[in-house]
C-alpha cells in the first residue's frame, strides 16, 4: 500500500488554477501559466478537465534557453529578436506554446491513452521501471501531486518538447 506522501492530495471543490501556485517547486511553470489568459481561465474553470504536466523549476532552469526564446527567432532577427512590441509579442507566443505543450485536455488520463496537448502534440504515458513516463519524449513523472475538481497536477522531472 502506498504511503500517504505517495498519494495525491484530493480536493474536489478546488480548481487547478488555485493549487498550481501552491507548490514551491513549480513556481516557474505556475507563473508562465498565469501569464496566459486562455490557460489561466481554463485552469480556473471547474467544468473543463485538464491534466497539468508541470515541470519542476529545476527542469525549466536546465533548459538551454528560456521558454520564451526560440533559435529560429534569433536566426531570423538577431540578438534583438525580443526587443520592442514585436519582440514582446514573439515572446508571449513562444511562452503560450510552452505552457500549452504541458496541458492535456482530459482528466482522468488513462495509461497509453494518446491525447493531443493543447499545443497539438500527441502524448501518452506508460509505466517504465515502476515510474510513470510521458511519451514520446520519455519525461519521467515525479508524482501526481493533486486531484482537484477540474483535473490533476502531475509534476515532471523534465520538460516536454515544445518547439
């Protein structure tokens, strides 16, 4: 029988938007999600189920670039790719893609059930060596942290491909 620390917190009257920011290990992803009006609204809506695949701060920090940066933008526009209004718009769009790559528009989400993220990439999960793993990127799930009224919060040890 799993210990209580292995079991997710169950809060059926609470929304994902309310609990996402309460985990100190997810503050980066939480702030990114709140910056996007469409995802912030979705995560607060108790009638719209979502599985949030939130990467740990350490996983976001380990990225070779910030989530709002894309090599193609630098290739096309140079070092000033994110300057001015146009640069801010590019950064916001890139950040939206990053967040949406980590939102599965279903909950519960069953093993090997292939679903497209809000970003449009097909993902599924398997159990490998006793751990949940998000495929096809093979990102390990640290744990399912919470089950709330509109879905689940899964904590990832890595970042899903969002490019």
